[in-house]
C-alpha cells in the first residue's frame, strides 16, 4: 500500500515537472552514462517510422514526436569538455540528419492537420487561389517569425537550461537578463485555439530546423567552447516549447474526438487518406470546378504524410 502511494506521488511529480526540466534531467543522466558505442542512431530504424503509412495521422504524429525527443536527448547527451569531439562528430552528424528528417515530417503532418483536416471539419475556411499568391506567401512568411512573447519564453527556458545542464557553461546566464516566471504561465484553451496551436507548432519546428545545420556543415568548431552551450541550449529550449505546444494541442484533439466526424478522420490510416485525396483529384482533372485549388492542395498535403 505504501509502495503504491509513493508510486502515485512520483507520477504526480513527474506530471508537474516542466518539459525543459524533464529534458535537463534526461540529458544529465545521459551524459553520466555516455558510451561512444551506440551513440550513432540507426538510420534504417527511423526511416521505417518516417515512411510508415499503415497508421493514422494522429498515431504517426505522436510516434515521431516521441522519437524526436529521444533523438535530440541522445544527440546532446555529451559533454565536449569530457568526450572527444573528433570521436563524437560522426555520430552527431548522423543523428542530426535523422532529426532533421523528423522535423520536416512533423511539419508536414502539422500542416495537413492545420489546413485540410480543419477545413474538412469546418473549423477554418478553405484555401483558394488567392491564398497562393505572392502577397499571401509573403504574409505567411512574415507570420512565421517568432513573436515577442514566444521569444521571451524561449530565452527564459534557455537560461534555465544553461543553469542546470552539466555540459553547459553556466557563466553564459548573465547574457539572459530575463524573468523566468513567464515559463510557468499556462493558457486556458478553447477549441478555437487548435488552429493557432498547430500553426505555432509548425513555426517552432521551422526554427528548430534552422538551428540544426545539414550534417556536412557540422564541424568540431560547433561543439567547442561557448559555441556548444549556446547552440545546444537553444535546440533544447525549442524542443521543450514544441513539446509544451504539442501537449496543449493533444488535449484539444482529445476533446475534438468526441465528435464522430473528427474521430473518423483522425483514426483513418494515412494510406487510406492519400487514396481518397487521389480519387477526388482524378475526378476533377480537366474540370474548371469550384474548389479546384482546394482539391489540389489537399492531395499535395496528404501525399507528404
């Protein structure tokens, strides 16, 4: 009985721990247990997950988010002051390549949910020819810039990580003169927020990709001196904020699944979704029908899942 109570208390504390605190704890544990053998991730294993279509979009999104966390923690569970930079470099290049593929695929999944899925449920307007104009594209690119509120949160999370991750130089904290209270605040969510959360997650994933150079551009200089602390802490801060956002959107998806139409679409296998979009596209070929741009867009978004 006592053991059960302790287990419940441990689970409760785990739930209360913020995402960046969990990540920091895992990184520190990983550094203490680091072995060069096994540092390089198996690309073939992850390729299967990336290409899998016999599961639903919701299942794939959850699985890839979990793998993204696993890969980033594995990759950054090193201490350049202890471990040979030359020896870890090949493994890091390999892992970053796999991480970048996960980020891109998650962006594709979020884009589909943010546009096609919400359109079909009547939770946002259908895209039209005007939405693909140069002006609209410039507007969307402008909107993808991290806002002041998000920037402050990320800087506060980075500051926290610099303090607690053992491989980072805590002296760099002085460059982050910002209150950490902003990290603690949680928003009240309503169903109408699901579009904003999916859009925001896509933006954060874009910024994470930008922080992960293509493998051939990664050199020993990146993991030397202050460079590593600055780089790795910002990558981990983005991961933490992406996970916070993901958990919020998951709560709304759980509510949304109470609707039969939403539940059916979320549980449909990706292969079936793509076939259905392809069928609709073939039916409209050669026709100047209303909604042509929407049908083309839906097929293109589904084909990347």
